[in-house]
C-alpha cells in the first residue's frame, strides 16, 4: 500500500462513530471536522462519542502518559450547596440527572398549580364565589409548596445517592395530592351549590 493512503486510513480510524463504522473522510478534512464540543462529524444515526470518552484518547494539553477516564471537576470552585456535594462520593451521573429532572418536574407542577389557581379566580366563572376562592387558595398554596418539595427533595435524594443510603420519603408527597383532591372537591361543590 502506498504511503499516501496511510494518512487517509488513519483519518478514517480517527472518526469512527459509536456505531463502530468508519466514515470516508480525506485526511486534509480531518482538522475541519473538530468542533468546540469535542465531537467529530459523523453520518451514522447513533451519535459519536465525545472525544474524552473514547478509549485511549489523550487530552491535548496533558502529558501523553495520562489518559482521561472521567471528566474532572475543578476543585478550586466548590459546588453549591456544600451541604450536599461536600459529603460522600460522586454517584452515577444517570441517577443525579434523574434527580435533577424530578426537581424540574416539581417546578413545572408548581407553575401549573399556581396558574390554575389564579385562572380559576380571575376568570369569574359561574361558580359559588366562596368555594371558588377556597379552591383557588388551595391550588396556589399547593403550587407554593411544590418548589419547597423540589429543593429539599432534590437535596435529600442527592445526599442519599452520594452516601449510598436508601432513598428518603417526603411527607409532602402525601400532602400535595390531598390538596389537589380537596381543590377538586371544592370546585365540584362550587358547581353544584350556586
């Protein structure tokens, strides 16, 4: 094989995607395929692995003998809150990300509850005014409780993950559905008693 074909073969090897297939790319185009996020261009359906996750990849500004096995955290800036991140060991990222998605779901529920509570009162529906106001207050109060549950629930679960303890239970998980049930009963009564 000619020596001119060697760089192209190396270039194809360098941009093999997660699917395991190599992609035809000229060696002259290889430098243009790098992007700021550390991914190589790939035509496969499955996205390519980031460079720091590929086996044997050495970060350019590090010594060649040191391989990157994980993304290192900057120790000069501690993570907030220290009461959570200052204990235990780093859990699997999938569990931490699932915990953050749960946090965001509670925030979304809070927005929905406050919106429904305000809308119920401001639309001036043909309902009993006292019961309508009571249902609105219950919904807005439940919406205010959701971010509290989101923050403290996230912190308790993240601490449990870091310390390898069983996941905790929150009493607000009983109170909030009860509040929603109460608001529903109040709206039903407001429909019946005019």
